[in-house]
C-alpha cells in the first residue's frame, strides 16, 4: 500500500463498515460467531425455554387443577429411560378450556388423572403442568450451553482487541514504524507459520516505542521500508499497524479512513448478522 503521509486530526472520521469489521476481528471472531450461532440452535432445541426461563418470568400466573388427556412415548430417552409426552387439559378461572403439553421420564399418566397447571394470566394458552417439565430433556440438557459459551469466549476476546483497535483508528496519532525484528512462532494458519513482527517508531514527543504485530501474511508488512501505524498519544505503547487491519482500507479525501473492499466487510459481518437477527427474532417469538 502507498505510504500514508497524512490523516485528519483525531477524532477522525472512520466508516461504520470498517469499525464493525475491526470489532468483529479476523478468523478468531468469525469462528466465535459461527460456533455461538450453531450452539444456540441446540440450546433452543434442548435447553430452552424450560430451563432458561420459568413461566413466571413472562408475567403473573394462575394455578388451577387440570387432568391428563393422553400420554405417549417419544423416540427420545434420558439415562436410557423413555421420555414420555403428556397432553393435559385445564379450564381457566374465566371458564376457557385449553390443552397443554409437558414431558416426564418413564411415567405414563392415565386419562383424567389430575395434575396441577399454571397458566399465564395475559396468555392463558401458555401453561406448565406440574410435576411435568416443559422441555423434552431434563436439566442435564443444559450441557449444550458449553458450545455457545465456547464461541462467546472467542467473540469477547476478539471483540475486546477489536474495540481497542477501533479506538486507535479514531483517536490514534499517525507514526511510521521501522521493522527491527521478525520471529517465527509455533502457531500455523493454513499451513503457514505465524510471525511476530516488532516495529520501532517515534511519538510526536520524540520518544521511541515498539509495536508488535503477528501475521502469517508477510506481504502485508514487508512491502514497505516503514509501516504506517496509529498509537495512543496518552499511552504510546498501545499501537496498531494499519496494514494489519482485517479488511483493506484507504484514506478518504478528508483524511478519514474507510473500508476498500465491500466483499471482505460482508464476509466478516455475515456470521454475526445472521446469528443476531435469527436468534433475536426467535427469542422475541417466545
């Protein structure tokens, strides 16, 4: 990339696509969103809403006595014991009759066998039978939370680093760093070794600082004698190499920064977008 000689004074304008891409991060962040998104599908199927939100969390409830209508075995089992689906009927305090569904393990209810029913006052069709459970699987199904939590860790780690970089894009001071060291690490990405580069630069005050950057793309940081970077004027040891951003960028006529590849931005934001919109709409439908 051509040498950057000038940027607008901070706080400078940075396009929203570039900021969002930076916060999401690279492979680590995308992997986190994919893992979180797929993991949440299993949470909705096996663990929610029964084990995550009680009926009372949706509003005030009423309690009446209902009766079993029928029981049937399912194809599922828990600890090698068959999971049984129970259909029950209940009449609200207003005289309206509804049917509900619950699950138990290894217990069949006879028709007209009594059981306690709690229903939502604002939505009487939504209910929970006792001692039935609302989910096909018991509390052990909460183990599926491990998968989205694992993805969430990657999202947080990548996002925290991305936020710091995004802040430097807006408020950082421009400098040019000279590469003084390249070390091969034990990490490999797509079969290529990841190198740790160390750059030395001078702040506006004349002091010398160092900035480290890791990549398996040597062409990104070895194409120029000096690399443009942004550092925090208050803490110059906090710096980022501009050519290390996750998407291609360019300087606007006004001295701001914007993304130079719409395809790269869309590729990075696709997984977070689908995850947030898809699971958000499902959560609102509960």
